[in-house]
């Protein structure tokens, strides 16, 4: 049996809550005892509530900072002023913190629930918790963790070191897999209440393995002996592991019955009418978000990317973008909107992790010598195929694009004469296209990580301030500021932080 490892103290399930509204776990006397709401009754809500933040605000944050999205300056004024001016504050995207911690609290209840025989439900909650807690570290650095989700027992949780949190997330993923591998005779089966993988516990093991792979690779730019020894041991444990082999989707029964029932990304974009209803109205978010000139150039230049017409609408056969920070005097008369591969219907699936991302993570691990199974070129090419199918790109164009892009340094892994760094750049580039509009936070975090000698491996143009000047003059922030809600309610523990800190220091895994 694989050993079960423990790093941080498991204080009531190692979760966190301060006394802010977004972290409130206290129950009204008018409500039934929370212990009566068993894990099978709360799992779907926990999964759905957390995903809303991922696909809405985290997605927007990353896609704007990756220079994928610009503003429709022909119809709106002043949009994305803080983003384009890179003006950070404690209110800047503060709802990411609030939303993610609210969601992780729901997973905490499942993990810590006293009812017996829900080991599989708890394992799923542990995996989901690790998925979102990784983003808290990636976006903020140190966060409360070990004194977590205790309600009135601890209204002021201490902050934990981000490196130790990362290592404990790996432990929790391993423990979840161990629970799945060793059920008892009375362990309850998981069914439709799991709105991500439908109770397929083998698929959850693959998801856990792939999350572990992602967590480890995020640290792989660090060269200190301790980290490299740690990574070697953890990657050795992944030898022979199975990874995500299909898109990991979420769908609790999205419909056009009401705003709250629509897919949370789609509901930002359109009203409640059916797709084929000519009276279906665009919402402000859809009319506002437009392709940037940067991403238009990436998709339109040879080899033309078959995904471009699915990521954005085509105007005259091409994606037409706007310079971030431009005004309506300099912008094109028509700017491409989000495409039909992203905005589909009220019922569309959400995406937790794409098969394309899984394959590109594996390609990077093999490329760096951490995994010995698989060929990085094959994994790379298969990731492009998976992305094309997921977005619904024209099938006839896929192989031609793969053959052509593998001649381009920085976009194709097999480009003649490409250095190992340029091959990595191609992996990161293809990930940035596959996750464009789907998980913006992930690709911006990866972009922050993917650096060599202080410069990004991905096109350096997106690393320049637009149009303002950052504190050190040459890059976007490496993390967000702690929000007002946390400063107000956990004052004694919030680390001292200035705007400049967000530009000059990142999470522990950031390599200069």
C-alpha cells in the first residue's frame, strides 16, 4: 500500500475560514443541522458554486492580462481601464478571493462530515479542494490554510507559507487516491450527484494524478537542491500513472430555465432565449469583450490557426482585434467578438481541465526528463488535435496545421533547430491557445512561470505594460493584492503588502 503522508497539521480537516461573509459557515437556528446534509446531498452544489468563479472572473482576469481580450471601444468607453493601466488595489478582482474561498468552504464541509461510508465523496472533495487551493497560492502567495474553515473556533486563521501549502496539496491528492483505491465494503457509490465525472472514480484518480503533475511542474523552474530532490521523488511516484484522457467537464444540468440554471459563462453573454430564437439578446459582457490585436495576429499569420473562427468571430475571413488601451479613433470599425466555440448555449458544458492541457503537461514533463513514458512530439501533436476537436475546428484543416506549425520556432515543438527553451515555448504557446477563453487564469499563471533569464518564453509583447508604467517598468503583476474583505476581518494575520510587492515578488515558484 502506498504510504499516506502528512505535512501540515490537519486541524479539523486543515481548512480555513475567517469571519467574513464569504467564509461564513455558521448555521441559522432556522436551518436544519448541517450534519443532516450528507456529502451526497451537497457535492453538486459545491462543485457548481466553485466553478462559477473559475469561468467568470478568473477567466476574465487571465484573458485580459494575456492580451487575448480587448474592449469594444466603438460602443463602450472606459472599459478595462484598471487592467490596461495595470492599476492594482485591494479591490482589484477581489471577488476571486471571495468566490474561491466560499467554494473551498463547501468542500471542507464534505471532507469533515461525520457521516460514515462517504469515503469516495470525500476523496472527490479533497481533489476539488486541491484544484482551487492551488489557484489561491498561484494568485496570492501565502494564504490561510492549516487553521482553515473552523468558523467560530478560529475567526482569524494564520497564513501559511505558500511552498508548504503546495507540498500539502500533493499529500491531499495522494491521500484521495489512496481512499479511492481502498474502499470499504460499506463505502457508498457516487452517482449523478457528482456533476463533473459522474462518479467515475477511475477518472477521478486520473484527474488527481494530472493535478499533481501540474503542481509539480509549476515548481520545475526552481533549481535549488531541496526542490529538485523533492520533485525527483514525487515524479518517481507518478511513473506509470494514468492521466486525464478526456476533457474534464462540469454540467449539473445547465438549462435556460433561469439565469442561475444557465452555464455560468454563457449566462454572462446571452439572455434566456434558445440559441435559434431570433429574439435572443446579447448581454453587455458579450458586446463588450472583443479580440485583441495581439491574439488576432497570432491566429491569422501563417500557418492560419483553424481554431480562430471558433475562438472569435471572423470579419472578412479573419480575426480583427483592437489594441488594448486604444480608443475608437484608432480601433477598427468592426472588432471580432467571442466565437461560437466558446459561447454556444445555455446547456453547454463547463471545463475543469482539457485533454489538451493534460497532454501538454505530459509533454513538458517528458521534455524535462521528469517522466520517461511517452514522446513529447506525439503528446504535443495530440494536444493540438484534442484542442481542435474540443473547439469544433474544421477537421480537414487539423493535420495541415500540425504539419505547418511544427516548422515554426516557438509555436511548433518539432521546428528545425529549435532549442530546448524554444520547444518549451511551443508547449506554452499551444496551451495558451487551447485555454483561450476557457481558463484564462491558468494560462496567465503559466505565462508568469514560463520565463528564462527574466523574460517570458511566450511572446514578449504581452509582457509589456499597456499603456501605463508598472513599478519596475517591464512586466505585469506576478500576484494579486489581498482583498479588503480579508484585511478587514483578519487584520492581525494579513501579511504587509504594497502594490510594488505584487510586481517584484511572486509565489514561491516564480523563477527570476
